[in-house]
C-alpha cells in the first residue's frame, strides 16, 4: 500500500476496501464504504487504516501543542486552469 503523509500534497490517493482516502494540503478526504468485518480480511483493513489515522492525530496534536492549529481551517477551493491542449 502506498504511504500517505498527511497534508503533504494534493495528489496521493489510497484505497482500503471501497474507502477512498485523498490527501490534500488542508484536509484528508475520505469517502466510500469500508466494512471492518470480524475476520482476517477485516483485521487486515483495520491494520491498514489504523496507522494512517494515527499519523493524522499525531500531526494535528503536534500542531496544536505548538500553537499552529487553527480553530477552523479555511478550505482551499480548487481553481480553474486553462486547458493546455486547446
């Protein structure tokens, strides 16, 4: 599985089951579905999700401790770029 460094880029996307996780500079977007079933497959998916969420919590906690975590982030809206092929 590809490693995702939280909030580091606008391009890393990973999937765990049918859950898509997109890295952004201002957020981690998660959408889809993930069933953590009571079996080996469920355990494997939980093991994949756990370190990702732990890294997000660790980074946000560090920012908070340093006084660098805002109360509410201003989300960066995607812009429109000129089509280079037109």
